[in-house]
C-alpha cells in the first residue's frame, strides 16, 4: 500500500518511497569547505596508515568531483570519524605528515607545527608559512614530485636546506 496526499485521485497508483527517492531528496550540493573537510579526513587516514597514498589520490579525485552530499559520504563511509579537536585542546605532536596529492595545501596563520614535519607533495603544491608560529626549532623534511613547495620563515630565522625535488619547484621566502 502506498502513501497518498489529499490532492491525489483514488484511482491512481502511488509508488512506495524507495531508497533512491530518499537519496534524491537529500541531493544537496556540497561546498568547497565540505570538500576540504573530507580531504582533511583522508589525510588523517593516510597519516594513520588506514589508506595508501594511491588510494588517497583516487579518493581525492572523487571528492573534488563530488556534487552532492551522498557523493562525499561514499568516499569516507569506511573510515572512522575523527574526533573534533580545537587548536587549544589538541596535544603537541612530535611528528606531522603534511600531504598533498594532486591538490594544494596551505599551512599559515595560527597553527602548531610539530618538531618534525614530513612534507610529501605529489603533483600538487604546499605553502608553509612559519611567520605567525610561536614554536622554535622546527624541522621540515620535504619530498616533492612534479609539484611545488613554498616555505616562508620569519625574518632572522635560520634554516638548513636538505630536500629532494623531482620535476618540481621550490620557493624559499622570508
């Protein structure tokens, strides 16, 4: 037996609601901020060893091509939901993985770098701005393949360079 509203005729069949019709009702377009949040969740999954870099790249392409909420849900439905933390409650870390695969990433403003930051960029770009960071003695190990990396340090900040660039570019500001 189907559902009816007051405007329907008694002699017309009314279909049962299906999963696809309910999904269509939820067809809400996603914003760039929602896409960025899913990409961040994927980055955490790579850092935790839940997915490999190749799978990260495949899923990232799906995220950037996603038009609706359900498109994003299918990309991360097998990953745990990360606990929401704020910079004030987030514990200090000794090592951070900073990944960009076929995408771009900016680290600027008030953020907490780890003592050792592993930067991996594959066919993408990263901008790391340390001018507003209060921490000192930060190590950045960078590996870039067909991508770009820009690091800005505060005036008077010292730096030692050890890097590997393959078909990439580097800009050292500051």
